[in-house]
C-alpha cells in the first residue's frame, strides 16, 4: 500500500484506470448489444475492446480527478464510520473500497449521463433523473464487484511491482 503522496498518486492512477478499463468494457459491450445476444457477454468480440479503448484515456482522467477531490476521502470516512480499531486490516480495506464505490459510481454515472446523453442532446434534459437512475442501476453492481474482485486486487498487485521503482 502507498506510504507517501507520490506513491498514493501512482496507486490512484493505477486504480482509476483499472476501474475505467473494466467499466468501459462492460458499457461498450452493452452498447454493442452483447448483453442481448444469445450467450450474452460470453460472445464478446475484440470490437468491444476497441470501442472501450477509445474512451478509457479521458474517462480515466475524470476518475482520477473525482476520486482525488472527494471519492477517496469519502471512502476513508465510510471505513472509519463502519469499522472499529481492532477490526482486521483487510476488512478495513474492503470497507474503504465499498465506501469509495458507493460515492464514485453515482458520480461517474452522473458524469456519463451528462457526457453521453444530455450534452450531445440524445435525450432531453427533462429526462436527466430517469437516465441517471437507469445508468446508476446498470453500473453499480458491476462497479462494486469489478472493484472488489478485479480492479483492486490487480491494483495492489501492480503497485507492489511498481513501488520498488518509486523509492
């Protein structure tokens, strides 16, 4: 885990892009209709990865900014509010992850609603609440499980290999 601000920033960049990568693949697969085909996501093609890669760079930057502004702090607050000092360290890590997802997923869902539906004029602004709730309902389960079982373990693994070069 990070021990200083520089390490914390690198850890945050890895986590932000790991989350952006997984969520963009998920949303690109849905946008391309793989969730509705026989066999569902199991029939994904490389077309999904190409579509996701076109947005990952700038979406990752948005994730870094929002998590740095308030997402990480809210996750820390959630963890401190729902754990005791003598709770196992790994439980505290999981609670911090859960708290961060609970804040970042609605934030990124609102951002996506604005960026992909409202600003381009795909749907009228009067539909903002409905489109936001639909986006959140679609993304929250994936964001939670992707963070817990994919992005966070990958980030910890990758950071452990990068950390030695940061000292």
